[in-house]
């Protein structure tokens, strides 16, 4: 079996992205780990963390499994020197370029999967770069018609109908076309990436108590139910809409292969409360495999040695597993 190449974009250089990559690099991995970034940034951060690190130029022609305390690197210089915890708009292009180049390596077949570190969206927007999130950015870059955000923990899988959208806009965004296309991508992703035969998808309602038969909102009756009926006719196993306040209880989690929520904060508080350090963000619908940490840049922890790399390790592990199933 060929060695899988996992390429990592470190995200915001002033955040904990470099820290957790260095921490994860201390351990053996049954794959080749490659980072795109500024070598001096990683050398300086390793020194702050008091962790050994040898940087090795990445060679597309020769693969080898990761060796502890080393890291394959594709050099990309920072625009401005980075100070841990201090955001700098001058490095916004570096963040976007490293992410784009990492995705390109996957698209060109030079890497098997992309793992992304946390990005500070505010500094990118302050620098004049329109960026709502990795999911939307990678969908555009990869020319994917529909990308779906899926969160994976040891206890549950949860996908979203809408991603980084203001709450006031969610109701209008929930349309039969959106639901059917998103659920088809979710169904396909469960089959291909997780080898789940006939995945059972439990669907949340939008309103409290899933609308209470129209008394607390009409979207369930007018929009969600017709979309689910159409999908059932296609032999896609969707159940719902069910009240979001009970769908995450043990009874329903034991029934479901994956839960489908209507909006970001309908699902993410449950996911992060349940398994904050083990949660992985997966993007379905792309022509590449992409996993990610499920946390932010934690600027206050950058360079301190207190950052926790378990979510990154879980993202790397899941990326390797998904590659092996392809």
C-alpha cells in the first residue's frame, strides 16, 4: 500500500496553528505529513515551545512515513515577521496563499488529503479579503457546486444545511432545492468516505419542536417535509423533521448514522460540548479530502505550550482513514 501524503495548511501564523502542528509532529504517523509555511516561523515556534523539530524539504518523487520530531515542508515566506498572539494584516495573503497551494497539491494529485489549521477570518476581512470560511472558500477554489460541512466525533456525526450564515438569513436560505442537494451530497459522502451502507440521516426541524404542527412555524410543513419525501422516493434514508432539542439525545443518536441540522449554532454547541478536543470538521462534496480542527486560533495560547493538539491529531487520523477507503 502506498504511503498517503497529508498536506497541512497552518492557518493564522500568529495563532496556535503552528504550535499544534509541531506538537503533532512529535509523534509517529502512518503517513507522510507535509506543511506549507515559512520555515523560520516553525523553527522559532518550536524554540518557544521547547520542542525538537527538523524541517525536511518535501520531495514529490519520494515518499516516506512521518518520523517523530520531523516535518516535511513546502516553503512559503511570511510577508511580515510574526509575533505569537499578535495579528498582522500584512500576512493575510500568506494565509490565503498557503491554503490555496495546499489545495492545489491535492487537486494535482501530489497529496492525498488536506488538513487545515485554524484561520482568523476577521483579519482576512480587515485586509480586504472576502472570506466567510474554509468550506465556502474551498468549494469555490475546487469549483464544487455544493459543499457540505460535516462534524465527526467518536459519539456522533452532524452535518449542516447552511454554514456561516447570519441567523436572520437562515429561514430564507432553507429551500427545497438546498435541502435536496445538500442531503444528496451528505448521503454520497457517507457512502464513499465512511463506507456506510444505506446511511440513516435524522433531520432537524428549523423551529422549536419542529414547528409544532405549524403552530410554531411553517417551514417544516411547507419546505422540509416535501424535500424529504422527494429524497425518500430516491431511496435516501431520511427521517424527520425532528425537534432539535431532543434529536441529540441517546435514543436518536443510537438510531442515526448522521444528524442533519439546519444551521450552524443548532448543532455546534452540542458537538463542541460533547467532544471539543476530538471533533473534526470534514468538507463533503469536494474533489479532494479535507479535514480540519474544530476550534479557533486561540491567540492567547500561541507560543505558550498550552495549546491542545488533540483536534488536529484527530483530523490527521481521519484524513488518513478516508484516504485508505478511497
